[in-house]
C-alpha cells in the first residue's frame, strides 16, 4: 500500500490540482490511499512543524516528506515506482 497525505488549508488551488492528479492515479492503482489533513488543525500544525512545510500542500508519501507546493503526475509516478 502507498499512502499519500496532503496537508492543506481549505480553498487551496494548488491542493485542488494535486488532488485531481491523485484521483487519476487512484483509478490506476488499487494500492494507493489518499488522506487529507487540514493544516489549521492540531494534527496538521504538528505535521507542518515536523516536516518544515512552508507552502501548501505539504505532501507526505508513506508518512515521509515528499514535496510542498504541489507535485506533477510524473513526479508521483517516479516516486511510486521507487517504492515498488
């Protein structure tokens, strides 16, 4: 299983774009799980501090920092390939 966590505020346009990419990848990969955490919640704030997230969305893959500010389909595909 590959778990992607988006740490984001509500209304973030970059976050919406990343979510659309992940929705496409979800259709292709039954082992993919996507979780969203609002960065203003205590849990979100803890993750922002832990991973030094300075722009949204903060993206974790399998609970490890991957990127912040967005990611492309190709970037996700390369990361997922490296996990197999």
